[in-house]
């Protein structure tokens, strides 16, 4: 007797604007059409850096991947939406939470949350040394 994995539950995309939207291509996947986890991680890093750069008003560098969970596979042709929110702002570092949703078979609106991650970035100056993040009222 064979059992099949349960279908992912239907998810609704968040109402906020995604930081990034990308569709993986065949070069981003193995021969079976499953997208490489490392490719997804790179896209999450880019998506997280966008609000980090905005909030710190300048250059940032990734210093930690605090958590990273692959909830469902990603396939060639999925339209990925990356949502990122500031979780914490320190003196020189900023922590960002990123959620990734895949729109599969967009004619039927099959949406699945595929990944979530928390990353920490450090604000850096032109010499790539840590710099103090400006207060909200000064940017």
C-alpha cells in the first residue's frame, strides 16, 4: 500500500507589497525541476537586505542566518513572492524576518508558503566597518 503526502493547504498571499518577486528558471533547479535550496537562500538574502538597507540608510552585510525553514519544495515556474519585515534594530545590526510564498498554477491560484527565515545584517560604512544605525527621526 502506498500513501501519498497530503496536499499543502491553500494559503492566501499577504496584502502587503512583496520586497521581491522571482520565477525560478531551469538553471536554478536539478534535473527533476526542484529548485536548489541554495538558490532560494540567496533570494531570501536579497529580499531581506532591501528593508535592511532602507532602514539603516546605507550599505549592509549579512552576518547571520538565525533560522531557515523550507516548508515545501519550490519548482521551476513557481512565481515566488518574498515578504520581509524588520524584527529588531540594534546599535549596528538589524534583524529581518522573510516569508516566501509560491504561486503555482496561477490559473487556479494555488498558493503555498514555502520558506521562512530570520537573518541579521550589520550596517557598514564605506570601509565595510560596522556603523551606527541612524535613529528613525534622522532618516
